[in-house]
């Protein structure tokens, strides 16, 4: 069993609720599972996430990957003093996902440092075939306070 990477306890309902009125909600992204060192979210392949050929848009895959990775980074820091912001994302699109299906992103750490986090996000279709793999780099910065 892995050592937990999360800074504090959380619930999936909380993650889904804070996503209201955001890109995540618009795209239908839902957090569905987590463990000591991973976070999982799903996204429907539908009219909001497909390209004209009716397959998953590569940009939608990147939105899913950045969403799950950004939330994972945020959960690894003291949210009273720090936040995490995206620096770089790389995506390799491996196979199409058809309209009407759901894709699942599993985010695991490559490195969790004091000021930089690097995540691997594997996106799979309903037949457990990898459709996309991403690497996301996040910077951990001081939380700005109103003066």
C-alpha cells in the first residue's frame, strides 16, 4: 500500500461540488475514485466533447487531464498558504473514443516536490484501451491574499 500523498482528507462529493459553474462541469467531468496515490475522473464523449467526426476531441482529452492533475496537485498542498498552477502539459493521442461512450482518466504522481509537481494521466475508454497519455507539470506557489 502506498503512503498517502494528500495533504488533508477530502470527499469526492466536495471535488465535484467545487467544479460547479466551471469548464469541468460544462464538459461533464466527474471525480469518481481516489486512493493513497491516485485520483480518477470520468468524462462523457458527447456533443460537448467530440470533434466533427464524432470522436473525442483531443483538446477535450487535455481538459480532462489538466482538470484531474490540477486537482491532484491542489490536494497535495496546504490550501491555506499554497496553490498549484499549470506550467506545461503534453498529450499523446493513441486511439479514438466514440461518441456515446465515457473515458476515464487516472492521475498518478511522477514527482511531488516542494515547488513542482509532475503527473502522469492515462485516459482509457470503456474497454480499458488507452486513448491518450499526458504529462502535466504544476508549479506550487504562495497563495495570494487580499491586502
